[in-house]
C-alpha cells in the first residue's frame, strides 16, 4: 500500500491567507483545488498532496508571480507548524532544536524528508522532496522560513549564520537569499549549511520544563488527541508568561476569541483562569 502524502491543513490556510493579502480570492482558489472548507476548520487535519499541489498551481495561475512562495516566510512558522515551533524555540541548544525538527516534521508533512549531517566544521540540513514534482512555491517557503527561524534562534543575521544554501533547479528564492547575504547555488536537493560550532549555541527561549513536556507530547507514543494544539497551549500557559494572544497564534488560531472559546469548551475553564491556577 502506498503512503498517502499530505501537508497540514494549517499550511493550506496560510497559503490562502497570503493569497488574500495579495488581492486574490481565497474561496475560488480553495474550490478550484478541491479542498473542502470544512477541512480547513481543523488546523491539524491533513490535506492530500494532490490537492496541495493543485492549490499551488492555482496560486501560480492567479498571481502570475513566480516568487509567490517566498512571500509566505512571515506566516509559515506562526500558522503552519501546529505548535512545533514552540518546541523548537524552547530547546536548550540549536543542535537540539534542529534534531527535534528532523524528528517531528513528519507529523506536519511527509512530503519532505529532513536530515542533519555533520562533516567536520560544517553541518548540513537537507530537505529531500519525496516527489520531484513538488511545486517550487512550497520549497521556497520552507527553505526561507528555516533560514529566518534558525538565524533568529541564535540571534544572528542569516548571512552570519549560514555558510551556504542550495536551492532546487526550479526554485525562485535566490533573489531573497542574495538580499539576505546568504551564498547560494543550484542543487539537486535543497539544503542549508552552517558552522557545526553553532549547534552548541544556547537558545534565548530555552525552557527545560516546556521542552521536555512538549517532547513527550510530540513523541510517537502519545495517545490520540494528547498532542493537539489545545493541550500544547496548556503546557505553554503553565510554563511561560507569553500573552494568550501569542499562544493562540502559535498553535494556529488567528483569532484569540476562537482559541478562548475552544479552550473553555474542552477544559471548562478559560486560558486566563487556567494560568492563574483555577483548574
């Protein structure tokens, strides 16, 4: 039996949000791609890769912009990773963060195989598309988002973080990489190369309790439903002073009111009450 390739419905929602900001009709794009509106209501649902690829093609047709995927860099981390970036930010070091990313990204999409390899003074994070037919918009968005977030975690500019980046033959993010000062070349498989010594860099957002709690939530042995966004929110509410609006956003709720209602429906208490210990 062949494995169903998928991407998080939160990814599709972020694409459509970006399209709306460019003046395109998100409803028409979604309908043309065959993605049911109800599927997007659950940000942990899975959209088959065929529908995702159709959505990318519709965005390309409607926008006429070969760099459409590059524009997603500001929304990808917030809305697409179902709280995974909370885990990545709370890791003790950059190396631990990248290892966690490689381990858990299949929960968000299995369209890419991510690996971390060390070669002396350089370490390479490689993004291998499972299918060579994946649209370059998605690869551009993924690569640029990784560059931005990794540099942010070590409090450096991209040009001071990466030795080199490799982009696939059809990708169009080279112009952005040049603007960021990151050397790049065309490669069969996208990759990011950075100094191995950076892996020992402590992260500013390190939080051992949050990190270990989220590792358990994201482990492959978690019970059904245990690792969803609302349970991730409970951990973050208890272990940090991040604003409730920020937590809602990071787990995929663009409206904090929707998050508060969902939280109260699930747990019988508001996020603020939970944080204050009235549980």
